[in-house]
C-alpha cells in the first residue's frame, strides 16, 4: 500500500516490483484520480533470484539502455572490467568476479559518518585502492558491471515492506 505525500506526475503510478494488480482511487466514470494524501494498493510478485534464474539471465534480455551507460570520462573502466570478467560464462559470473575484486582490493570504511556519501569520485576510488563507503562500493560495482556488459543500476532507500501472511504479498 502506498501513500501519496505529493501529487504524482500525470500517468505515473509507483508500483515497486512487477505489479500484478493496482487498485487506484477513481471518479464515477472509473478514471484514476490520484491526489495528495491518497492511498492506493499494489499487489506485486517478487523477482526470481534463484541461482538457476540468475545463471540463466543475460543482458540481452534486459534492454533498457540507461542501465548500460558508462560515462566517457571513465575510459579505463572498460579495460579493467574486461580484465576482471574476460572468461566469465554469464552475467552472474561477471558480477561475482567484480564483487570479488572490489572485496579483495578495497577496504570498507565502517567509521565513515555517512555511508551514502562517496569519499571520492568513482575514478579516484578505483584508482586509489583505499577505503570507501557503501556508496563508493555500490557506484564502483554498478559502473564495472555496466562496463562488462551487465545492466546495472544503483537504488537506495526502498524496502519491499512487511509481508502479509494472509495474502503472501508485501504491504
């Protein structure tokens, strides 16, 4: 169930994971009428994160170009990504190699005041091989994945909610 704290963009409804049904407030003709303070309900199915599904997933099945873009200013990133993932069999293997490299080569800065603030830009973080915040590691992971051909995006601040044991959905 979502609560609107401000007027949504026309024709835009936030649904979280893959929606199965959406129940919106409507006028007498059945037209959606979302306004400030409205509540609407979305029933979604959780993505399949099983090992079999992840091993079979390939970038060609997820074509959204935004998740493949790498800034031109990070020209050495492609070379590093190819070195790390050259013999990988699939996207999951490429991702595991990238995460393994970051884990072995960099130190997590648990003492940082703000884990969502980068300590440096991604190029400086990757060149420095020093300490980094959660945001440094997340940004580096996303950019290396994209450079290796694995679509990736960085998301913060969203949790699926509380599981309703009667319906099996998240509220």
